[in-house]
C-alpha cells in the first residue's frame, strides 16, 4: 500500500466525460489499496476566462480580488470530481485551500505556500476517504484568520499545490497527469525525433522548467527537490509510462545533454554609450530590481576608449515596457546615449548534468549554430546549462540543429 497524490491538469478535466475518466483512474488507484489524494486544476480555458474578466473590468486590478475571482475555477472542478467519484462508490469530498488550510504569504497573484496542516486529511485518508483538493489556491493569512484572503500561486500553480500536498502528506509519490506523456528531449512539436526521457534529475528538470519547457511550474520542481518528493509526469489519456524526476544517483542513463529548450518569453535591451565607471551596473539594475523586473542574461562590452561601453541584457517579454520606462526616466542619472529594445529574440538552452564532467559541450553548441549561420547575441552559462540568445526567426532551426548535434535524435 502506498500513499499517492494524483494531480490532474485542466485538459484532463476539461468536460464531464473527461472528469468521469479521471474519476475512474482515481478509483482504480484507491481500489488497489492505496491512500489517494487528488489535486485538480480548473477546467481547460476557465482560468483564462476568469483572468480576462478581471482585466476587462479593470486592467490594474486589486490583486486580492483577482485571486478571489480566478481561484473559482478550481472550486468547480474539485466539486465535480468529488461528485464523479461518489458516483463510482468512492467516498470523496472536495477541499478548498482555506479549508485545509494551505497557508500562503501575501504576494497575491503569485503567493508562496508557507505551511499546510495535513492532519485532518491524513486521518480521513487512512479511513478510506479521497480528498479532492482545489489546486492553485491557499489562504493568505497575515493576521487573524477570519481576515485572511484567498490567494493564488501564479499560473500553473496547481503543480506546486500537488507537490506541496505530497510533501505535507509524506506521500510515496506525486503523479502529475497532463496532456503530454512525459518530459521530452525537446518540444515534440518542433523536433519530430524528440525522445521521451525515462528519468531526469531534479536539477535538470528545474533548469528545463525555468528555461522554457512548459510541463511543470518551476516552483513545483524547486519544492519537489527541497522535500525530495518523488515526482512523475504522465499522460491522463494514454496508459504509457511517464517520466520520473529523481535524484542524480537514481538516474541510470546519463547522457551529457538531456534536453534542448527554447523560450520566446525574452526581450533584449541594449543601452548604448553607457559611461564605463564603477557602480554603473548597480545604477542600471538596481531600479529594475526595485520595480520587480527580473533581469536574466547580461553582457557588458569592453570600452575601446575606456570611457563608454554598451550594456545588453534580457528581461521577460511582459516586463519590457516597464523596463524601458524605468530606464528612460533614469537616462540622465545613468547617462547613456541610446536605448534599443528588441523583442524578436529567443533563448535557446542546452541542459545536462553531464556538462559538469565533460569538456567541449559549449563548443559543440557554438559550432553547430555557426554552421547554420545563426548569430549568437548573448551567452550565459551555469554548471549544467548553456543558454544563447538568437533572433527569433531561428527558433526551430536552432532547436533541431542542437538536438541532432548532441545525438538526441530518436533513431
Ligand atoms: N488553473 C490555474 C492556471 O491555469 C492553475 C493550474 O492550472 O495549474 O494557471
Ligand atoms: Mg499546468
């Protein structure tokens, strides 16, 4: 007997027929003698619809009300799934974040879970009940709890709900059911010969998730890694093995490179003619950090004359306007000559634990791109990844080229 958390994404609960199929899956796991807790997302498209309603009424809305509105999707799907389970003779009930409670900080719209009290759930699970938990939501509890407000965990946050529940319940496994059947060496829509990975390490998955692979919310992987939750990504539509996310020593096949990702969510900013003096980076990046803008890749060119230089960096696409506003307001203080924004860029990354012990991995990337006349604009590296920024039009070509260059193609 095992204790399992099963999480079902929006496409898996998109209508009543699908909810019934999910219920069958849950019931099968429970009938096999396991203790099961379920975490659900809102029905496909529902969160977007609710977000759009908020934006329509007020583009700059109060984020506490936003949370109260967008959390509603999961209230519906958890209730429906509980009903479907009851119809199959399974004892089940729905749980909202505040009822458990799942407590969070007060960063509405992207709150972080601070604690979960799973005592009651655990008792009921032992007694054979299946809790169906609304993902994506918690209770922001700054003061006395009756003043607590509903908080959401950021888009894709029900993955994090599931992992956090698995940690709190000390579950043996957390199965994330989604519309893809695992983690691939590259986006299969771009690379036809992409392979499904049997296993991937937490570290690699973390890089993959934050570098563009959209299978899991990045925070969920962080949390799984921290609490050593055994995670599995698998399809709710096909009965095939998924991808296990494991500790390094559990991974059998150890390629140098495990995957290639791309992210179009990047924008490049170049400041031309920046005075080359101590403190200039702090003057530029301090205000961006204060505005909550995450700067990712940075290059500063050498100055030929020792007086001025160019500074290039990337920010999330959605923050470009705010970044250029902030920097324009500071043009006197910084003293740059010109600001050049560029939205037509993509970040391509090569990820693999093996990089730590193999030389020449970066060189292979640069060579393969050069052979295809793809110009590299910015480079950044960490222990287990290399990222380059290239013109967006080369996305497909770059990903395919690198997938072959590292021998990842399916034979
Ligand atoms: N329903 C929420 C969203 O679409 C949470 C989730 O699906 O993970 O972002
Ligand atoms: Mg998701």
